[in-house]
C-alpha cells in the first residue's frame, strides 16, 4: 500500500501531461523527495511512451472507435474509488486493443525472422534471456524474456540494443521489479534481423549512447 495515495493518483496524468498547472507543480515537488514515486513515475512514463509509439504506428483510428469501446464495457457499481491514472491507462489499452483487432490483426504475428539466447556478464551472473524478432514490412517487433536481472533502482532502466561492431541501435527501454523477470515486446526497425548481436545494458541517465554497464548479450540467428 502506498504511503502517498493522493500523489500516486496523479502520476498517470502527470506523465501524460494532462494535469492542471497546480497539480503538476504538486507532483514535481513530491517527486524531488520520494524515490518510490519517482520509480513509479518512470515505469508509467515508459509504458506511456510505448502506447504512444504503438498508436502512432496505426495512424488515426475511426472517429467513433472510442465511443464503441466505451459502449461495450459492462457497467457496475464500483466498490472503491479508482485512481484517475488507472482509468486513463485502462482506457488507452482498451482502445489500442480494439485498434489492433480492427486495423492490424497480424501485428504481433507474422514471419519469425531471428532469435538469440542471451548470456550474462559478471555484473549479473545469474541472469539469462531470449530475444525473438518477428513481423513483416514495418510491423517488426522484438520480444524479450529475461530473468535474474537486478531490480531497477531510482531512475534506473534497462536498454535493449542491436549491435554490429561499434554501432549500437536502441530497440527500446524497460524496467525490472523485485522479481528480476521481464517479458516485453518492443517496436523494432525493419532491418533489426540484419544485426549480428543483441545486448542489454543498465542505464542511469537519458544519454542516448549505450552505457558500459553491459548485462546480457547474444548472437542473432536467422530463422
């Protein structure tokens, strides 16, 4: 149970930039002194960025789509108040799920292109994982499953990279909780399967370059 339920209710709208000015200042003041809420805000921001990227890849949905989704949700009397950010994120997932069915039914299917088994470095010797690349045309996705990863500390996240020599291309970022496990599907460039290697690094800032904190790596094999 969070010690700051009122602030947590505002974190979702905060990362989506839909708060009133006084609420935004309230959240930012709180985040300066609360590491747990900063971590949650980072998780929500990463999720929001993924949703935004996914929505943009579809183009504009039909104008009446949101109304059709909302109309199809069963109504029931709530037992407790639902935080605004939960409702906003849930609605976004509902809309995107319907968009996926209506507009791109094979989004997460398609041809299997390449895969890699990930082995750890001495920074996380018990870690491991697997990457699969699949899709076709512009709908290429990288699915990552990993385990044994150190949980993310304040403002830390992991980055998945496509690697060839000294070249690094980011395939997306993610966070890991106390379980040390993660399963995530990320957008990938159409040429992702042409890279020979993939890797995961631990990142602590917004520098677009890969850090030297290498956690996992593996060779991609065509399928």
